[in-house]
C-alpha cells in the first residue's frame, strides 16, 4: 500500500512518507498504513495500551533510518522503534499517532572476525538467529530467554536484556562491543567499533544500552561471542525453608561455576502439575525449588557437585533432589522452570519484575508475602525468578470470583506496597523488562529525583525535540 | 600547616580553604599548601608537565567532597582528583593553579555482602588492598596490573583500568556494580547500588567509569568479587612469524579458557637478558614470545593444553616452549613479561598504548614497523602487550647518540603516523591509559568530531562551570 492510498493521514506524516519514497529510495513495501499493520506493529506483548500509530516504516539501512529521523525532526513527528515486539513494559507501543520504525528489514548478519569472536549484526536480527549463527561457528551467544525466537537484538540492547544465564554470562551489555546509532538529532555515531579496550572518553555506547530507544535508535551492533558450554548438567533441588535456598546457592557457588541458579515455589509447581505437561520432580512436594546448571566436562566436577549436594542434604537444607543424566533429561528438568510463565497465564497474573541484592532476597520475599497475605488474603502469590542475580518475578494470581478490572485496580494498590518494599531494600522496580510506559509512574522508587533530572538533561543532548520514543521511561 | 600560614594563596582559594575548616569540619591535616606537598600531589607518573596546584585537600567523606565541589563552583576554582598518581596520561596532573582533591584519607573498606560477593569501598582504597581483602574472604579481585600496589580504585574506575587478566575477566567496568559520585554541580548520586539487573533508564554509572573525573568525582563504589582462580599454569612459547602468534592464540582459545595471553618481542627479551634479572626461556632466541596462563585444576585440562601445544609444534608455529610445574615457576615465567617496562625504562622509551581488533593486529604491527624502519632507521622498536585483547604497547627506544629533547620531538612526528595507522584500522589511541592531557591532541583519531561534540554536551550536563579536572580528555 502506498501513502497516497490513505487520505486520512495527517499532513505532516503524509509529507514525510512522500519524501521517503521520492527522495530516500523507500520502496512501496517499506511503508504500511493499513489498519491491520498499524494494529500489528503498533504494540508489544503489553496489553494495557491500545495501539494507534499513523504509519509503519521499514528502513533497510542506517542511512534510511537517519532520513526518517531528520524528516521527523523537521515535521515534528514522534517515532517509536519496533523490534520483535516481545516487550513487557510497553516500551515499543505506539499509542499516540507515532510513526513506527520497524527493524524487520534490517536483519542481516555482517562481517565475522574469528580471532575476535566478534560479529556485526543489524538491529533486526532475531536473538535465535544470532544464537544459530554462533552455533554454526562452533561458538555461543549466551544471552537467552523465553522470547529468543522472536525478540530482536535491537530491542535486547534497548532494554539490556538479561534472562536465564546472567549468573555466568552477565547482561546483554557485556556482549555489545560496538554500536551504530542514529541519535535523535539525526547524527550517525559508530561507537567503540568492537574494541575490548578503548579509554578515549565517555563510553556513549553504554548510554544507548538500556535507553529503550529514547536517545536514538540502534541500527547495527558488534557482538562478542563465547565458546560453547560443555556438558551442561542440571540439578533440581527441593527445600522447605527459604533461608535454605540461599544456603544452597552459597554452598554450590563456593565450589562450582554455575551457569544458572533459578528459583520457583510450590504454587508454581502446583499449577504446572495441574497443567499436566511436566512431571513432578520428587515424590513429595516441597515449598521451594531451585534449578541449577553447570558445565561438567570432567569427572571431578561431577564428583564435587555430588559432594556439595550430599552435604546440603546432611545439613537438612535440601529435602530431595534430582540430577540430569543426559541432555534430554536436562531439557526435561528445564521445563519445570520454563513452562511456569505459560502455565500461570490462565490465572491472569499481575507480574512484577524486581531485583534487590541477593543478600536481601529472603527479607524482601518475607516482607512482600506478609503484606499480600495480611491485606489481600484472597490473592495467591507465585514466585519464580533468577535468584542468583537477585531478580524475582512476583506474580499475583487473580481470584476466580474477582473481575479482571477489579483485580488490576487492586494490584495497582498492591504495587505501591511492593515498590515501597523495593525502595526499602534499595532495589529496582524493573530488573530486566525496562520502564517503557508501564513502569514510568514508579521510576522514582528506584531513581532519585536528582538522578531523573540528569536523565532528562541527557535526553535533551541527544534528542532535543523529544521525538525518539516519546513518553517512555519518563516524560521529558 | 594551616591555610593562614600561606599568604601567597589566591584570595578565592584562601576563602575556600577557610570555609572548609570553619564550616565543614576539615582538620588541619586535611589541607596542605607547602611546596613539597604541592609537588608530590600535583602530578602522576607522567613527566611532561610541571605540577602547579595551589592547595591539596584530603576529604574524609562524600559530604566533604560535596562541600569542596560546591565551594569550588561558588568561587570559580578548578579541582583535580588525585588517587595513587600512577597514571600515564597526565589525567591527575594539576598544572594550572588547581586545588587537588586527594582521596588518600578515603581508604576504608565498608560493608561486605557474602551472598552477592560484593563489597563497598571508598575511592582511595588501593588496588592491592582490595585484592588482599578479597583473598581474606577466599575470593578474588581480578583486575590486576603493575601499579596495583599504589593505584587507587577511584583512579582505576576513572580510567576503566584493564591490565593483564582482561581476556578472562574484562575491564574494571565489569566489576563496578555501584558508584557514589559527586557531580560537577555538587549533587551526590548513588548509582545502581550494587544490583546485577536494573533496567530503569540510562545507566549513569557507566558514564562515570572512564570519565577521568571530568563529570564528577567517584567517592565510593560497590565492587563485585570473583572466586579465586585454581592451579594457574603458565606457558611461554617462542615463534618466528607474527602470524603464528595469532595461530597459537586461536588454537589455545578453541580448547582452553585462557586467563592471560601476553606478547613480547625479541627486543624486549634482549633487554631483559642484558639486565640480568630473568633467565632466557629457551636455548635459542625467537622473534616473538607469548605467555599464556590458564586454570588447570583437573588433569584432563593439562592433557588438552599439552595436546594443543604439540599440535602447534607440529604445525611449525611454535619453535620452543616451556610450561610451569609449580607456582614458583609460574611466577618466574611471569617475570619475563612483568619486568619489561622497568628494564626498558633506561632506554628512555616513548610509549604508546593502542588497540585494534585482534584480527587487525598482524597488519597493524606490520604497518607500524614499516613506517618506523623506513623513516627512522635509527629507532629501535620494542613491542609488548595484551594481545588477547588487541592491546599493544609500542615502545620506541631512544638512540644513544640523540638528545632526549630531539628524540621526543621526533616521536611527536612518529605519533602522527602511528595514529593515522590506528585510525586506518578503526582502533583506539588509548587502550587503557586514558586521555588526560597527553592524548588530548589525538582524541579525534579515535572519536569523530560529532562524537566529541556529544562528549562536550554531556560534560556540560554534569559540570556546567567546567571545574572538574578541566583540560583533561578535551577542552570543554
């Protein structure tokens, strides 16, 4: 569909789209304004906001992105970046007449430098596509999470995505060795160009990682790859006291290089069993579960892991445990953790993704449980998360007899208590999902007013007209 | 010495110092204005600039640093931060009437969180002090380099220090989980507070890492520690072709997790032997040497290393090699690399610390060698560095028959060629030594003019009066 077929477009938008086709080599299939496309590309996985963009554009090069940004500045049009649209904080929702800039047509994998284990990618490369590329090179891209099949690298960089292997491999930030960005002023910057060591002034690359497209759009990146993990082995352990979860973490970390240390509670397991897709790990249900993973290419590592496991049993910390004997079994055990999100989705969960220091996790969970059980005795709470990073997913499940609207209204009130508790422990109101629009009202629980003033001042430096993903993170 | 004893002080400085003692609890020993102190604290290891500060102040708390910054703004006085003064780019030199803010009295190690392997430190904590603290807790602080005995953590953070273990453990940036800073406007910010995951807007912490104190001063940090390395084993290998150095790197990296991959040339070994402190590693001298290190707690790792070594010999890449059989032997082999700087210092070396992608290292070294040998046949070049990170130390040695002044003047001309070559390969004119004053004229070889404009704009956000380490990195 060409712009001329959509007479209802605002004049400025029409002018911009026409300029793209006449002056900047945009082809017909690089612009969409039909209702179905606006609905599709106007939102992410967040459901609270109705999409309402005016057009979707699909640049193919950094220069085309630059053209869009320059025209948007000239015509006062707001741009929303769009990747795999798997975000959970409405960071990629266009709800106010924006033009959506989709990176779907910038999904090429470019030059590969074997000696550096470094690869250049465009922003629209899907996480799994990069993981597959790495595997083909006998290497590994270690940032992994449930939406890897559709999330795009540009979005991962914009939110500094984390996931299930952070305890060993860190966040997306750690793997981004270079960025090409188009700033809100329309400048193209090539930041750090893949180097490991470069002490030549402020590392602007770091500002764009986690900026959710509010300073500019990432168009290309240089990503470091890692050697493949060897002989990954999985244990699932059951505990009845939360303090023992922490004891087990310390005991294993002292002896074994963990690649994951995940946590879930009996509520999660109850729902999983009701759903019938996975098997109960032990004969008797325990209150808490951890899934831990490590490389065991050498026999002595396995011996050491068994030793730690046995000493945890003797200490009374662990009630029961199971260890994978094959890759298939390891994958089966991982399902216990991976299927939780999908399984509880039928209970209309209200999700919060928070983090505190690992040392503060036990007190934090206690506090939240006490608040919810005393104020909302009808609410069931399901905890899971990446406890080895201090990152907890708090899910409040909707009681059967409560309407969705009433439930969400009540959850907003609970939020205040949750975020007060996050603040009390100096934690984060968004550990890995970003701020977008859903966490914007709560930003001040994690960043001081003075800090937020600096954030706004930095935004002005890169995007003085506030056209880049306006209304996300904070109101500039 | 009290400020009143130094009548020659500029009035504004005198006013500031008086306010510190009368209003901000500074004691007599927290202010120095005697000539010897001005000389001592007014410079770092860089020798090209004469120190000329007006006073040295020694705050004991973040609040005292804030008082100094606020008064400096009010009275238009420039502040220079001072840590261990081991910098090589004049980043901590006060050459123009500044007040030096020394962190010598802020050297306390604070709260330790075992479950997080996290410790709070003040900026004046010496690297070795932190390393020792970690060891006492059966942990490890992995950023290590020759000046660890005197460099302070605040300075390491300000330059994002690297060193000899970057190939495995990354730069200082990777270990800084939180920062307390006083900005140039006099605001105290507590950035990230130790969290692993925190996706709540721009990560300002990252801006201050590597900013050389030009945006504000780091007063405290939360540092992540790591488990101790186990059974470190060292190999030194000799090669006659530079391309084989790269082959050996690839061969080992494919099979072994290296903790170091260092490089030096026969010129370095020749000088080391003349100095007589270390033994020749092999019977015959080779053109190039690498020192590689890895953990070998399990027999099969050692077997694998031997296998790779043998296949490198069979391929003709490696001429000779030696492997440590004990901790003492490993330390002895490390001396080959560690003693180079000291050994060549008698030859008045002109040092450059540059980096390029590892894949570009062979061509880069070829280009530089060709330039120097054709234009400056009398100059001897000694190469060493952290080649596993693409970081090379280029040392041009002064010919005996040339005066120091003539030599340095010639080297300024060579610089132009060196940095043109760095630019050709998209590299960095300062890999890990920072920009300070010595690399300021060459910043544009590694950062575009547009980028530098953004750097200046960010500086204005945090330090509008340009009082924080003025004249370093760029002229604001």
